[in-house]
C-alpha cells in the first residue's frame, strides 16, 4: 500500500509539473507570473515575458513556461514533436513561408507602465493578417481586459504602421522607452555612505571615494566613488556607462530618484548597494567598505624617436608608441577603408609625442610636473594638485609653438588641396587601451588656417594642455597609470561642420550574451550621442551584417528613435546595412590582428561614425576596445 501511494504521489507531482510547462489560457495575472521569465533580448529594464506559440495546424495557442522552455524551438520540438532541425525551423517559422507551422511571439509586461504588449521577433517577416490572428488569439485567451498593444520593434513594422495600425492598437519603441523608469547601467554591488548631490559643480570637491552618490543630472566627469544613482537615463556609450564598466562600480538610473522619501531616509548612512536587471537594492550596512587595493597592470609604451609629421597612409607598425592609440587605430581604419565600404576623414596626418615633449620642456611646464611627481600630494591635498596642474596648462598655452613645427603643420594642411578647417584630436598612450578607455578625458579642438579666433597654434596647445586637466590626472591616478610616462600626440584631419548623422556603435550584442548583433546610437547632425541634452533621445537599435545568420540578416531591432527626427530613425535601411557590414570588416580585422585572445562574439569595439555630404557618405573616425 505504501509503495502504491508513493507511486500515485509521484505521478501527481509529475502531472502537476507537466501541466505548468505551458497553459492554453492565462486566466489571471498570477498565471502570467508563474510562466514568465526575462526576455531573451534584454533591451529594456523591468520587463517580464511569456513566450507564445500558435500552432497553425491545430489552431491551438500555448503560453510557455520560460524557465523550462527558454526558446520557442525547444517547446515545438519537445512537446509538439516538431521533427525539424533548428535551421529549418527558423527559416520557415520566422518567414512568410508556405511551410510555416507556427506564429511565434512574446507577451511582455512592462512594469513601469503596468502594460501588456505583444511582440514578435524583429527578424520575423510575419504579415499583417498573421499578426492580427496572433493578436486576436492572445486577447481571447488571456485575462487582459485593457487594450493589448502590438510593438512595432523593427524598421519593417514601423514602415507598415499605417496598415498594421488599422483597428489594431500599436505602440512604438520610443513610446515604451519614454515611459520606462529604471535602467541598470553597471550591474555590480558595493558599500558606501549614501550621499545626495543636488548641485554637482558646487559639491564635487567634497565627494569622497567611499560615497555612493545620488545625482539629479549627469556630470561630464566624476571623481572616485563607491556607486552612483542618477535620475537621467544613459546611452550604452555615455561616459557614465563606460565609467561604470571600467571601474566595476554599481550604477543605475531611476527617474525622479532625488524625490524619493524612502531613499532619503538612508542619507548619510553606510549602506550596501546592488544593481540588478529589474531593480536596485539599498540596505543598511554595519561594516564600512574596504578600499580596493588591486594594482592595475596597464602598459603605456612610448617612443620619442619620431621627429617629423607623418601622413596617416604612411604610419609605421606600432605607431601607438610614437603618436598614441587613437591615431594608430585611425591608421588601421584608413587601410581597411580602402576596400571596406567606408571612408576615413580626409587630409589626415599626425603630430607625434616628440613635439609635445619638446614644448613641455621649453615652456617650463615639465619642470613643474617633475616637482608635482616628486611631492606626490594627490591623496592629501587635492587643491594643491588642482592649482599646480592649472599652472602647467597655462605654461603650455602661453609659450609659443616652435616655428618649424607650425610651418610644417600649415604645409600639411595646404597639401591636402581642399580642406582648411581641421580637427586636432588628442591621441595619448593613456587612452583607447585595454582596461582603460580614457573616454572624454582629453580635449579635441578645431583649427582653421587664416582664422585668428580658431588658429592652428591655439588648437594644438589646447590639446596638449588637456593632458594635465585635473579630471584626467585623477582618473589616471585611480588606475595607477604612471604620469611620467604619459605623452600627448595629435591626430589631424578635416572637420565635419555640417554632417547629416553622427553616431557610435558597439560591435557586440549588449542585450543578449554571445548572440549576433551590433548596438548603434545615432543622431541628426552633430548633436552629441554620448552626452546628449537630457531632453533629447537618440536612435538606439541593433543591426546585423551580411554574414549574420539568415534569421537576423537585414534586421533592424529598434530600441528607441531620435526625438529630433519626428520619431523616425535617422538612417534608412540601406545605410544601416552599409554600416553593419563596415563594422564587421573592422571587427574581423581587430580580432585577427589585435585582440586575438578574446572570443569573437565577446569582442566589442567602440566605433564612431558619420554620414556626410549630399550622398550621405559613411565615414568611420575612431575605433577602440569597449572595456566591459
């Protein structure tokens, strides 16, 4: 009898577990929660998702348990006995194929809006009739009484908005993005004293390394801190996002955070702080944080032997030793651009470290720096450091540039035959490197022949002097970079006074680990995409090169669109294809020649691009490792 009861019990448990592998009807929100899991592509925060399969043969709808069936294919293969392999399944069930057996989608719950939204894969070419059928089936088989919206998450769907939206409630990615409240930026944990910063410029000097700071607005630079909470959302390549991944500290954005009475109750107290995908956690901490004493092994080689200006086509191997990482990587882009379907800015040449070192020495700035290095007061007297660095910058700016150098720079500009307005860009051996991007630390300036307000000499000296800004000095100090070995080169190329589009791309999928896809931020004109105005939103989307899996090829997965372009992407489909293929060309080269130790899917390069001129020609102007 005992044995029989045991068997019956096991059978009951087995049936109960099996019955929860899927449901055919979601009668309550509790049913949804039982089946829900995180989306496969986590492009938004605070979203739960239930996978949906509609079997066209049996006309049956299934809501899947995401923890048991992470993919639509696994359910169709295991439960519906679909005998096809994955490639065949994808080829026919994400296409308008006569062999299509299933309509596949996700039922998403956006917590901030308390809204349910139906979404299909951005790569799915499901036609209007099939979309309406799937939407109707989900409405009829769920508890959702309010409107069930359909998400127009791809370029194709947005172009078909007028027809799809007839009688079907639709929502755009921008509408979803605007209503989000929470964004995980750097998912780490730490401890510190919680501190509200209401006016950053007035309070920045009092911020301590043990502070977890709460900010209303995003500053350009932050001193060493234990964690950050900010009220403004960030782009994946904002300085704050890069800072979080480089420093490995917890950072999250939550709208109107400074007004939270609950959070204010922790002000001035020691707390533990953890950033998760859907929320952040603040709790009292009895123990003070331990200071991170890890030593950072960042190599910054240099060579002062190159004493002439060099046109980019003729940069030698390991040019980073002479002209810095930015210029050396630009030289690699130039070579790739010959056959890679893109251009690099014209008239490019470099001013090597040699000339900076000469000017620093003859101006007297180097003597002041040597005295600063010898006294090493950085941890005890920051005001003294700030004042000394200010004097260094003034000496660099005041002393005249060697006449021979200035004449040679002007000859190089005249030799390009077309452009007189040039961009002078910082290129040090302490940026754009593994473990230290140095993003935003140094200055680039425009100089124009014959323009006394924007003279070439002034531009060069401004770039040189930026090596010794307080923020750059302290960031290098934080990473243990030896200041005595840091040198400034300059990359010079024609400027872009009126580009059509500017943007930044990362050559990896930030929202789905080890999956294909590049993440792109783009904006009209020269509006900043890295540090935009808080009221301005740029394009954010994922795209795929021509070599991508057939499922993703020609797909544009939209996260949000430009607020300056009437809610439309700033680039058309052909321009996005061209960009994706160019990004792949650069990624393949750098994986083979520079970063061979990284698995190819995990290699993220941070690449700046522009579309310029009436033909909207694609230019790539910078590449560096995305340190995540």
